[in-house]
C-alpha cells in the first residue's frame, strides 16, 4: 500500500476544511432563518462563525495576510 504524499494530504485537508466550513455556514443560515433568539442558538452561531474563520485562517497554502488588518490588502 502506497503512503500519502504531501500534496495528497494537503488536498484532503483542504477538502475536509471546505466541507466543515460549509456545514458550519449551513448551521448559521438555518439558525438565522428560524430567527433564533435564545442564548444557546446565538452561541452556536458565534461558535460556527469562529470555526469557519479558524478553518480559513489555518489552511495550508492560503494567503492569510488579508485578515491581518483591514489596511494591508497586499503583503
């Protein structure tokens, strides 16, 4: 059985991050459309948004300088 090389691992990692971000975004949209106003729903929305931003910011081969500050559009 052949081992997984670096590019295959990066592709799997990006795919899982994208799927997770999609699920978190769906959680946020469903809670938003149901007009959830209790504290547990709002906390879930905030944690899902944090998960999306964390997955994007820590992704391999990503340009993360755009999230460093609003004034630094290019690194």
